[in-house]
C-alpha cells in the first residue's frame, strides 16, 4: 500500500479505536432491552430516565461534584500562590518543589490511593469525606500549578512594579494587575482540574467507604449487582457533560493554549 | 549638598545580595532639571534609578526628595513616576483605564479622573485611542500611554528607563521632542537612563556618566563632550587618541614623549578626537596604514612611534595613499586634559 492510502487508513482506525467505544456506549444506553448489550435491542429512553431515579447515583453524583468543585478550588487556592512564588522568585529548592508538586501525575493512582489509605487515613482515623477531599486536592494541584505557571510566565513582572509606582500596595498589585491577566489560565486550570477529579477512579476506589463514594466508584459497584443499560446511559450523559465543558472552554478561553 | 538640591543621593550604596552594584554615590539634582544617567550596561545606572523609585532598598546611604528623607518610604508613596523600558502597560485595561489606574487608587472623584485622563491622553496625542487595548497600539504609542500614565499622577520626579532605545529613528526624534515639551510645560524633574551618548547629549541638561557603580563625571553635554575628565569618558564620547601623561610628558609605547607645550603637572592624560589631529605638519612622523572615506571626511589610521593614531581630514583635501609618510601634530591646546587615567 502506498503512504497516500495507508496513512488515512491508519488515522481512521485510530479514530475508530478511540471514539468507537463512545458510540457503542451511546447506542447501548438507548437500548430497549433489559441487559447491557451491543448491538442494542430496540430503542427506548427508559434507561436514560432511570439514571435520574437511582438514589445512589444522585448521592454519589453530589459527592463527585463536591470533590471536583471543592477540591479544584482548594488546589487553586494553594496552587496560585505557589505558582506565583515559583515563577517570580528564585527560591532555594524551587525546582524540587515543582517536581514534588507534579508527582501525583507521575505516580500511578493505585499507589497514591493505597499509600493515602494505609499511612494517612487509617492511622490518623480520617473521616472519609475529608480524606477524599484532600486526595482530590492533591491530585488536581499539579494541573493547577502547571497551567497557572504557564500563564504567569507569559506575563511581564514589571507591570506589578508599575502598579506599585502608581500607588498600589504589593498585594493590591497582585489582585489588580496579575489576577485579571491570568484569569483565563485560572479558568482553564479549573476546568482541567474539574474533569480530572470527576473522572478519577483508582484513588477514590481506595478511599471510598460506607455511605460515601464518588460517582465512578458507585457505577462500578452498581454494575456488579445490576447489569442493565442505565450504567451506559449514565456514562453517555457524563461524557456529554465533559465534552460540553471542554467545548465551551475552547470556545471562550482557547483552552488548548493552556493544556 | 547645595540648598537648591531637590533630589539628593548621599553616600548611596546599592547591592543585589552580596554583589555591590553602586558604591558611595553622591548626587544632587535641582528642581526641573533633565538629567541623563549615561553608561555602559552594568554600570549601575538602572540600579540607581530603581532605588530612587523605591523598587530597591539601599544597603546604606540616604535619598531625599523635596526636603524629605524618602530612603525608607515605600515605592507607592514616593510621588516618583517611572516609564519602563518595556512600557509595562496593563494588558487587560484599555488605554483610558491604564492612564486612570493611579488616579482611581487615589480615590479621586470620577469627574476629575475623566478630566485628567482626557487631558493626559490629549497631551500625548492619543485621545482617539482611549478605548483601545495596549496590544492594539504601536510601540511608540504604547510608550506615550506609559508617559501619560505617569504624568497624570503629577510626580515630583519622572524616571525614564532607556526611553528612546526601543524606537526607530523617526519615532526617536518624535519622542525626544515630546519629552522636552513635557518637561518644559510641566517643569517636572526628569531623570532618564541611557547607554547612548547621542541621546544623553541631545536631551539632557546635565549628564551623569557612570562606570562600575560610581560616577565618572557630571557635567553639561558640552562639558562631557568637549572636556571629559577621565579616560573612560573620553573614550565613551569619541576621543580615539588617548595617552597617559606623566611629569608633563606623554607616555607612549616606547618611552616618554615631550610636547611642544608644557602640561600642568597634575595632568593624568591627554585625548584627541581624530579631527583634532593636524596632518601634514608637526613634530611627529607616521605611516598611513589605512584610509576610509565617509562622505564629508576621510579617516586615516597612522602607524607612529606613539602607537596607532586615528586622524580625520576634510574629504575635499587630497587623499593620502596607504604607505605614505606623513608628519602630524597633536596640538595640546585642542586636547582634552584628563584628570584621571584609571
């Protein structure tokens, strides 16, 4: 085969491999049958409707939303000042701090989850919600620091001095001229963090406990008991939510510049 | 310190960590003066300017402005304006809001802010651009916004970091005129930093030449250009034939050389511009090594017992070919007499 035919074919196969499952899930969720199956048997919206009636889905969705929004917000509260310090000052061990902050991206989630459970949650008797909150904060922190640092590095530091010479305090200069100019970076970090936290499985798997679990974990355990297409319907809904968020972010922020 | 000093620096020492950038600097500037800090990069001129602005705390020494010691006054309460080399406009604010920034912090009434910003933009010819963002302006326009932003604050001293270096030749002339006009109209005391002697000579009332964290010479442009007092300043303003002197004689490569006129005993050196060298007559002999034509003049490089000499002659005169033996003179009357030869 010549490259002219070969490369589009490879491209097509890769796309099919990446996006194919998504279409299968969407199709399966619209099935009229009683079990999760592909090709779907008939057409019905009843499984999509059922998603909203399952009590545990509603509870775990709330937990996941709380973790994604709260954990990401906390990661930004910690990450913005950290990025500012790392990009504006020559700190001793600055590079080391940067590396440590990035670790949760590099270390497999299974290990992070197990380590948190075995050495922090159990010995100190942490409450499950608090443990999940701290874990998600730590998992999102690398993205927050990375994306915010990228925005800060694109911003000249002399505008802060200019603001000071015009009568602003140092802190005032940060809020008046730094924050407005890294706002889209912060929003991008928030969206990235939100999606990362929401889709997180391995760490949440270890830390979820009685009564408190995240939506992906709840879906896993639901499927172990009830093998009906409502899980597919929920997956499809979540996928559409993520796509919607990223689409809006790209549209209004030029999201791809930051990630 | 004279009584007329408006801004004075006394025994000012500035350091970055352990590195001393400026040592024991004394300087006093009168109200309404336009002063240039001139020197090569790393001479401490920008550092000195930043300490006047309050962006750098002196290691020791004192800065006073308008009768008040401001050494420990923070940068946001000094009434000192600074136009940054990069302009440092706020990218998220319109031109109008950039200029209004300081006035809003002062919590002035909206109507007064409106009046002052409008007047400020008008004075730099940017009234039409009030609603634009800085990124939509050219470099020269951005700089004028930065100038207006500082000037609406009515600072006691306006500092400018390399105000002309980022502009092309035409804009440079425009900005030079602009700065002189602003200074004349408002009477603000202005200090600008430059590494370009041409800028300093054409714009300043007084030039402070700096080298290695110390002042080499302070004087009017005429003083600096015609009467440099040290080897560095002489070299910096284009004296290309510079000799040390000792006991009234020139020190050349192969021993002392007596001059036709006697020198005051404290003369440390003499310096001549190429065009001060008389060709065709005089006590010295040299061989033409090279010649270059530059339109109105011809420049010659001579091999002489004193070392290499650069001379310049009117292009209307007959050219001397390379290899020709020439007599020449270094007239003491025309020379710049150096007090220091460090």
